[in-house]
């Protein structure tokens, strides 16, 4: 698995930032664009509120992925898979289905967000402008991802982002209103993590010994520290998004992963938990870099629980 992010300040275009991140990810992994057979876009907020064609197709064109069927080039296809903050984890599961069957050798998963006006800073827009990419492939020497564990809010759902056409009139392509006063994401996130921990046979001792690491998003300041306290984990076993990044929303899992990798905490990790969360849903997914048998669920009393 390879990863890259891009938050260049010279553009507010998600399409451009995503293309730059994708090309950087490929260059760093020494995988040719001709070897990639799939591109999935999980980003939500995009240039000019474009709905058609799919954003994935526009990114695919920018990086020159599978545009011509020629000898030696794999056919490639792309699609959008949007599920709020959790879109990237759902994209991983979708891509793994194709990778496991051998239909594709490599898959590019792209996420990130930008205000539809493509201005870098817009009052009221809470998300960091940028893009992030994961490159997934298959290898007999590595592990892989586990089951996706999700939790969704049971409260009545209200729109979290919309365009008020009565207010913006003919400027709807460059407008967006975002609401962030819904249910707290912490409860959903903690529940998804507990489900994943139980499934993977982990307990607090695994996190204490840094055999397990939890990657947390940034839906509010200090989220990683608050989540660690809620779950009863050592703070250094939960790695969040660097504060200087802000809230990268759909790109948060990649930012947290790269932050953990740069800090060295992944060097001893046998399992890494990817977490995503917003006020509507949370998802948690385990990644094992090496083939490791999953232990039985921990005995009562040894589980990751709550601070009291």
C-alpha cells in the first residue's frame, strides 16, 4: 500500500489536487499508470458542484489512466463512491473485491474536498482543501484488510450540506452551505472501533505494546486524544491528523496514516485500524501489513472499553 496527499496552495481545484496526489503516489511507488486498472473517487465536495460526468472520470483523464486501448496497456475504469467521511474505507472494500479476483492489479483510491467556488478559504466551509490517494495492489508477501465495521446514527437525519437555490440564484455552481451541529461523532466512532477490536481479537495490551495502532480522523479539535480517553487507550496508540492540516474530511484516513508512518509508530504495528467518522456514520477497518492469524476475541475484562 502506498499513499500521498496534496494541499498545494496555488490551486483550489479538487480535480487538480487529486491528479497531483495520484501522480505523486504512483511515482513514489514506482508503479506505472499503465499498470492501474481501477480508480475510485470518494471525495464529496468538488469543483463547480459538478455531478456529471463522474469526478473519477475527470481525474482519470488528468492522469492519463486507461484513455486508449493499446497493446501493453490494461483497460481501466473508474467510478465515484461517496459515503461522507467514510467513503474511502468503503472504496477500499470495493477495490479489494476486484483485486482479490485478479480483475485488476492495482487500484487508485482518491479522496479529498474543495469548496465548489475553488477559492481556498471560504467563511463557513469547515474542510481543508486538498486531496489524498491510496494505491492498493496484491502480493503474496503482505496481509490485507479485514472486515469493515460501521455504525450509523439512529437520529432523524438532516442535510449536512446543500445549496440554497433561493438564496444563491444563478450562482449555485459555486455555492455550498455546510451544517456541523448534528450528533457528536465520538459515540459512533467509539462503537465502530470496539466492534473492529473485538473482531480482530485485540485488547488494550496490544495498543499499550504498540502492536496495534488506531488512526483517527479530525472532526473536531483534539478528537484523537478524546477518543483515546473514551476507549481507555494510551494516547500515543491513537494517531490523529496533524493540527496544522485541520479537518481534511474524506482525505483524513490518508493524512493520519502518513502521520503515523512518519512518526515511526507503524514500525512495530502488527495491525493498523483505520477509522472514519462524522455526525452521521463511522467506519473502522483493520489493516495487517503481514499475514497474521486473527486471534480469538479477548476474554471479558480485557476488551477495549470506556474510561470511567
